[in-house]
């Protein structure tokens, strides 16, 4: 399965879970869920960019959600990831959720290690 297919499966499962409690506003929360997940996954890139290019790790607080929003917008425009979420079979979605969780935790761990490496305690 391609990465876009896995991402659509993740979004479809998130949409089905949120549809029962939020109704028509579920898509807003699905989009926010994707932005937060992508922000966590791509946080090492934002931290490296803020440290190496901007010389200050505090810019990462702005860059991390900005990168997540940019990537989510690119995926929505290029691959139409939000189309037909109701029609996707979510029988394998539990494993995809676990995989996204592991990737996000691993990325946050790498981000912490980057901060420790570039700014050690004296």
C-alpha cells in the first residue's frame, strides 16, 4: 500500500470516529488531527531549520505547526486526501493508527535529541 493510501486510511478512520460525536463538523477535526500528526512527524526538520538557519531554537515553536499546515495543504491539493473518506474500508485502520503514533513519538524523540545535541547543559 502506498503512503498516500495509508494516510487516507488513517483519515477515514479518524473521520468515522469523529462523525458519531461531532456530526457535520467532523471534517474540521479530521483536518486538525492531520495537521497535528504531520507537525509531530516533521518536527525534527523544523528544529534543524530553526537551529541551523535561524540560529535560535525558539523559532521552532512557530515553524513546527507551520510545516504541518504546509504539508497538509500540499497533500490536500496534490493528492486530494480528503475526498471520499466515507467510502474507504477501515478494517485495517487500527494498525495504521498505531503506526502513526509510533512514527510521531519517534520523531518527537529525535527532536528532543537534536535540542540536547545543539544546546547541551553546562
